[in-house]
C-alpha cells in the first residue's frame, strides 16, 4: 500500500497507519520561521511561464479539518478544487455558517458606515487578529449594534427636542417683541420695520380703520375668550423657501380675511423637520397668523400642516410669556448638558468599536473563507475523514507537506494527513508571480486574457516593448521628462497613497505609476534621438553640418542630425524616416512574436505545428516583410548623391515584385534596381511565400485526423482490457476541452487561421504606421503651440505693436500661461492618452496575436492575506 493506493481504496481507512513511523518533516529552504508560505510563493514560477502545477489530494480526520484549512490559509499556496460542484449551495454542509458570516459582515458594514459618518478613524488591525468563537463574536457585535442603535435613537430624539425648545424660544421672543411694538414685519414677509408696529390687514379697504381696531387689540394683548372671539392666532416656524408660497395660499384660501406676519430668523442651525436623520439644517421664518372664527381656524390648520409649519405655544398674557420663556431657557440648559453627555458616551462607544472593528472583520472573513473551503471538500462520515483536492505549484510541495505536519501537531493527531498526487487531464491554473513593478504591466496583458497554463507570458516583454512603442509616438525630451517626474513622484510617495481611498482617476494613475515612469523614460530616450525638447531643436551631441559646403561631414554621435530641423524639406525627411522606423519596429516585433509561438509549440509538444505552422508563418512573413526591412536598411546604406542617381521607391519595388516579377532587369527599369541579382532573390522569395500558404493550410487538419483515429484505437484497446480486468478508471475528471473530433471543423479552423495570418500580415504591418502618424502629430502640435502661442504671443507680437512695458509684460505672461495650459491639456493629457491606447492596441493585436491565446485560468490561492484586500475594495 502506498499513498496513491490509499487515495483510491474505498475500504481502507485513510487515517490508518501501517505501523511505520511518521517521517520527520523535511527542512525546506522556502520556509522561514515566521511565515513559511511567504517565501514559498516568491520562489514559485517565473514571469515568462506559469509555474508547474499539480493536482493533489489531502485526506485527514474530520475533527482536524478546520486546523488543516487554517494552516493552508496561512501559507497561501493551495487552490481548492470544488468536489461538490453539482451540489446546490444551500444543500452543502457549511452553508448556514456562510450565511451567518454574511449576516455578521452586513452588521459590520453598518457599523463601519456609522464610524465613517461620525468621523471616527478605524486603526489597522493587529497581525494576529482575534481568536474567539464565532458565536461569542456574533453576540458581542449584536450587543454593540443594539446599544449604538438605542443611543443614536435617543440622541436623535434629544436633538429634535432641543431644536423644538430653541424654536419655542424664538417664537416667544419674536412674537413678544411684536406685541411690544419694537419689531416691524410686513405681511409680505419682507421684514421691513415701521415707527409704529401696527399689523396691516390683508385685503382691507383702507388702513386707518384697521389700525384703530388693531391698536385696541394690542392694548388688550389680543385677549380672546373662545374660538368665536374677536381675534385668534397661530404661531410657529416654517422653512424660508416655502414662506412666500404659504402667504399666497393663505391669502387665497381665506380671501384676505387674515393677517400673516412673516419674520426671518437669524439662526442658521435649526433642523429640517423632514430629515429623518436629524442632521440637515434649514433657514426658517417665524410666522404669526391672525384670524377670526372656527372655520378659518380649521382651514388654516390644514394649510399649516401641509407646508410644514411647526406650531408652538404663545400665551396671550405678557407675564405668562415671560414665565414660559424662563422655563424654556432652563430646559435648553438641561438639554444641552444631556446632549453633551450622550455625545461623550457615543464617542466612547464608537472608539471601542473602531479599535475592535479590524479584528472583527478579519475574524469573520477568515471564518467565511474557511467555511467556503470546507464546502468544497468531501466529508465521509462513515470513515470520519474529509477529502480535499486542489492545485499547488510543484515547487511548493515541500511547504505543503510541512503545513500539513504542523496542522496535525496542532490538532493532536499522531500521523500527518495523507497527501496524494491525482492524475488528471484538467488544465491547471496559471500562476505568475508578480511584484509591485511588474503587476501593472501584467494587468495590461490580463485585461486581454489570462495566459494559458505554461503559455509564454507577454507580460515579461510588455515591460520593455510597451513603453518603447509609447516612446516612439511621444518622443520629446521635455514632455517625457515631465511624465517621468510625475511617475517618480507617485513612486516616491507610495506610503502616502497606499491603503487610502483615492479618487478613480488618482487610483488609476497610482496603479500604473511604474508604467507612467517607464513611458516617460522611453519618451525621453526617443526625444534624444529626435533631438527635440518641447518642439525646440537641440544639439546636445553637436552637429556635423558644414555651412560652407552645405553637407554633413560624418554621422552624428547620437540621434538625428540637428540641422534637419532647420532644413526646407524637414517634413519630407522626418516623414520618410519615421515611416521606415515604424515598419522596421513592427516587422521585428511581429517576427519576435512568431518565434515566441515556437516556444509554445515546443512546450505543449505539438511538433506538427512546429513544422506546418511556425515554419510556414516565418517563411511567408520573412519573404515579404523581412525583405522589405532588408531593402530599408540597404537603401539607408547607399549614398545616392555620390552615385548620382535617384533613390528608388521601396513601395514601387515591393509592388513590382509581385505584379511584374523580373521586370527590374529590364533596361527601362534600371533606376529601380537596388543590387545585383535582385530579380533572382525576389523570385525565390515569391516562390517561398506561395509554397508556405498551402503548407500552412492543409497538413495540420490531416495530421489531427490521423492522431484522432490512433487515439480511438488506443481507447478501444484500453476499454477491452478494462472490461477483462474489471478495473475502475482513476478519478480526476475528463480532459478540458475534450469533444468529438470533426475533420470539417478542423479544416475550417485552420483555413480561418491561414487567411487571418496572410491578410493580417499586411494589415498588421500597415497598423504600425500609427507610430509614424502619432509621432508626427505630437511633433507638429508641439511646434505649433511653441511658435504661435509662445514665440508670436510673447515675443514677436508685443514688439511689433510697440506696447508700453506693463502691457508688454502682461502680454508675455499671458502667452506663457496659455502655452503651459494648452500644452498640458493637449500634449500631456490628450496625446498621452492617445499614445497609450495606440501602443496598447499594437501590444494586444499585432504582437500578442502572433502567439498568445489568453484563455487560461488564474491561480487564486486560498490565502487569509486577501481578507484585508477584499475589505478595502468594498
């Protein structure tokens, strides 16, 4: 009996030992004393290809399940495979525990929201976290939640009561002032004052009779004995925004048979009665309505309720108003003390919750991850064991064995859990270790698709090729320096950005800080080659131009000859140069992509594609576009001025190569001939390209058909042998993507690939001309802004207009500011984004399309470290 035999034995107790002592745990160099799994993750795999993965099986006692899961979560090297994929979530063993954790997390989020609203900071949790049972933790959280809810409810009621007391005081004070005749308020709510405060009746025919009647009423302090008395009133406060509308409605509803005093209140801290949280502040007006009769009282009561008028008591006698005012002042003082004490208690409770919130969240998240992992395991209650399957990197097998041994010691077991290798045809997940530098570039690749297992990862080449393509389009020493400094600033201040909630744009820039930094560096590099800084020519390495002879004497030390920036045919020269550079860079990068496909074919041992896909693709692409690159370098190496003949057109040469083979040897086409034997070389290249197309199209479908027939024969032979021996097929699942083979589908697929490659070779090569177009646009826009805004606006125009010194200085500074603003918006923002997107398109389509499938599955390890990251993202 071996470990592998135990895995498939239905009757042998998995935890039994055959009497052999447990082997001592091996000391592994990947395992430090503190966190053994941390260094193991660093050593696994490389960025070029995924680490070698294997499917393993763990068998252990049921009572040690949580200990094993906890140890695996600490190491972070194991990805569980769901062994209950056909079982609904609600029917799984630990589904109730998961739902319980979800409910606790919901409560924790409510507490976190309350902490954020009150401005109480949440300190980071301790590394160890809490180790309390979930039931006890749930009880503690529920108790704090209930206490906080009760306290906030009471505090809200206290604040509303305090606000009502303040409004009662305002009503008594302002209306008492009105009675005393010292406050002037018009019926329109304008708050205008008059020498004698006699309220003006709405809708009255004349003001004198009303004044005499109201004067007597003021003398008797508006004393009435019943609802049918001479005059009644309603006093209260309402929002200032609805006060004018309220006056108009009252006037129309009463037909002018009442008088409304609308007085603005200077207090800006009054609460909005419509806000359920009691936090919104609103400006209010004190309203005093005089009317007569019970009918109007009933009608006005409904109108006041509709407009949100808060009615308050207003005694008719002056000494009663003074007594009420004194009582309200005393209650306000007591209310202030109670509110302050309640706020102090609430702050203490929130501080207690804030200091424990991190540990609570980590503990619940850890328990939820553990229960989800247990739901993916298979529990055998008859044998009292559980079985877990998952993927691990091959390099981490020793670390996994050590973790299982530690878990066995913690659970009090005498033997270590059984670890078996499971043979399977499933496609393993892809594990690519990244750091903070390479993660941004790998993110660009993963957006297109996760690399397939053991497929060549374009992310390792994206670190250099993507910034280089960006730099060709954004080539300027000044603009590249600004972009590099921006990226360097974010790299230098990582501590101030890390772990904080950032704006979407800032978070995007911070996540790609190393991409921005390298983009700026390569922009500086190509800017040195172009000899341009903010669209101005520069001559750092000197010029070899002789003004007497009008010729250059030797090649420049680095970059382009600076005098080309001052030549009359500057645009023609740079167009030709950058166009050829774009073609050369594109052909070299795509050829490199074809060679990378060879690594994939060799890795998957698909030798038929080495012979009938890689070689025909390389032959076809090289015979046409490789020859074009050769012609470009050959033309650059010739001095046609010394030869006293015009330089031949490469486009015409390439067209004649296909349309008129051998025509270059004719006497009338002598100016198109570049070298001796050109017609023979072109004929051989055309023949190579023509032969490569059928080689790419036909052999692979027939070979796949033959391989499928051989596989069917082998399966039938195995089935007969299995029927004779009555053996069971080992578990592990069927091979990913296994389906019935169809020769027609295979041939159509290969035909599509052939057409796509042949036509794509032409379109992809032409697509690299965007490097020339974007570079030309960036250079011309920079030159336009420099000459028309800065030079003309700041130097030439003010001097020509003969301004005074102050106007000249203002014009100069205005032109400089406009140049800075427009250059920043157009060149540093819009052109930067445009170059980024075009470089990303070239990276995805033209380069990765030659070798990259991107249909893999990312390796997601069971790691408790991700708990904090998930909380931050939420």
